[in-house]
C-alpha cells in the first residue's frame, strides 16, 4: 500500500504519474491532498493513519518545494519519496552557486 500525498489539487498532473505506474504494477495506493503549511494537523493525522493501515511507502510532493515531503519524513520512519514540479528557479540557483564557487577559488 502506498500513500500519494500532495499539497494541493494543482499538484495532480505530476502526482498522477506515480498513480499510473502503481496501477501498472498492481500496487494498491490512495491519493489525498493536505498542505504542510495550511493544514499541518491533517498531514500529521494522515501519516499516523497511513502507518496504522499498513502503508509501506509515502510519495509526497507540493509544487516546486520539498516542505511537504520534509514534514512527512519528520513524522514517520516509513520511506518517503519526494516529487515536485520542475521549476525554472533550480537551474538559476545552481548557476549562481557555480559562479560564486568560481569567484571564491580564483
């Protein structure tokens, strides 16, 4: 059993890919929405219920950030897989880090 947890409905296009793969392999799953920012109590409740149901893995994602998977990982010892939408910010951040490193070591 796998819990697919997303921060909002807008994450469904990314998270549904996980559901499709699980269906392909016949792995039971359930998908729900809970925000680590707007409803942290719901996230905690869902994680506890997942453990009680015998869930083996949690796939969590919310936008381009890792807040939800981080919160979920802090609440359980179950494996947590982080998914997020690809963002344009990440390459720019990596580029800034590279430029800073280049300046530092020159």
